[in-house]
C-alpha cells in the first residue's frame, strides 16, 4: 500500500530525529511555549506600583537545563507593528521559576543581584539557573513575575493574549514571587499580563524552536482568546504530531511587511538567533496600500534574507516559513490578482528565500461567513488552518532537517 504524504513526512522526521540523537546541544535557545513580545499600549497602574504575575509554559520534546529569562522595556505597537520604547519609564524586574510540585528558584541578574532595573528600550537577560535545575520534556512549569514602577504614574506594558494559567494583579502588598500556585489578588485590581519575552535554556537533544512575525490574523483576532486557541499559529505549534514546539510571538494587529523590515525591527530581529525557524504570516495589510507585486517580493526578501544570515543554536541559518495571504472581503480584482501572484511566488520558493510554504487558502473558509468582519477568520477556520500548518511542519521538528549554512 502506498504511503500517504503525511506518513512520508512522519517517517522522514523519525529518520532525521534518530540521526540527530547523537548530537548534544551546547548553545542557548528558546525552550518553552508562551513567550512573546509585548503588544499592548503601556498603561498607568495608578496607586498600585507593583505588578505581579504567574504564567504557565510547556517544554518541548526535550529535557531542559540552564534556564534564563529575557525581558524587555519595549514593545511592538498596536495598529502598525512598529517597535516602540514603551513603557517610557524604567521598571524593576524580579523573576522566579516554579516547578511542578512547588519547587521554586529565583533568577539572578549581573551575577549576584536578585533584581534588574530595565531602562526604556532595553532588553535584559537573567543569569541561568545552572545544570542542577532541569525541567523534563513535555512538562508544564511556571514563571513568576514582579515588576515595580518607581512612580505610581509610570506605565507598564503587557500582551493581549490569554496564556496558560495566567494570573496578574497590581498591588502594593507583599511579594508573592517565591510562593507556589495562583497569585492572591484579594484587595487588588487586575494588572497587565506580561509574558517572558523569551525563556532560554539548553535542551538535552536537538529541539526546534519557532518564532512568528505576523498581523492580526496570526495574532488570533476572530479566534477565541484562550490558552488553547488564540490564532492559527498558536494552535498549530501547541500540537505538532503530538508535541509542543517552543514558540515566541512577535505579533500585533495592523502589522505590515513595511513595518517588519529589518531596519525598523532591530530588537525583534536580534532575538531570532535563539530560534531554529521563523514563520511569516504577513501581507494582507500591505496589499491594501499597493498593487505592485515586485514591491511585495522585495519586502519579503528583506526579512527572509536576514533570517538566512542568522546563525541559530545549531550552527545553521534559520529556516524560513510562510503561509498564504488568505482571501478577504473588500479586495478589488487587481488586489486579488496581486494576492494570487504573491502566493504563487511563495509556493515556488520565493527565489530561494522561502524554505517552506503553507497553502491555507481553502482552510481559511468563506470570508463572507466570518463572525465579525470579512477579514478575520473565526475559531473553526483558525483550527482548520492550524491543522494544515501542524501537519506540514512535522519534518521540521528536527532542527537539523534541511539544515543549511548561513548566507
């Protein structure tokens, strides 16, 4: 009996995984789910100067050690996708790891400090927790956060997606950083949920790690906002052939390829070195403002060529993934011709700049049936698009599959 395409992909991934089993990783990389760049406007916390939070994560299919956290005093702007040094004030970060069963470990900074003051626009890294603290493969754990503003009139940023076991509050009360379980929010008002920008570590076997740069569709608008949904990419990489793939979001509504170009994204692109794969779901907003196919191609090449120059944790360049611009209401005949031409170019390999293309046009469904408008698919459509991506990503679970040297 002839094998199906999915069976071939699974067998191929298994063969590569067996070959990769003899390689012992040595470099830091993204090792957990539920990480991302803040994408909400910074807001004041009033008389409450302390922001506490607890967020759940999963490891991928590897044991991880030497965990370290990345946090940022910047964000990407709603409605555009441009980087912004928001909040404009400094924030004092304190972080801890909470393991299943209640084990807790405080992250240190600058060798010995248990806090770090992050200036506006700064990306900060904790020290790693060493080799003795490990999280098993396919296991849930938590990071705990405490941010303190120097002034009650200062602002804090956050993320607009619901994470795993999200808790957040703003309070002047006692710290719960080294506690276990949910945050006690009694007597306080809700505070911004702030995910780690990244959670890095070293796995005990080669492990794929994917980031995505995308617009409102990839950010999950139209989908239900929960830890199990929140958009096609969120859904897809939480279950690729039964495994969770460590993932990092660089997503916001209104984003265009124009505002994701390398020259205007120095902080977000600097984080790509900790990934093995970068995924682009962009372009629908660009088509609103242009009908020039060569312009769209140039914008994609700008991002993808940079990704091909980035050396990832295994010594190879990033693998570039892209999904189709899906149909939407309001496009003219010329704009639909442009969309088709651009998708066909991606499908052909984009002159060598697209390593893997995902045709999700049919899975996106009929835009006239979308729940809120004719641009943003509903939950069923997001789930169908996610299924296409998850199925076709299977070989890339091996970070050495189609591995190539950087340009």
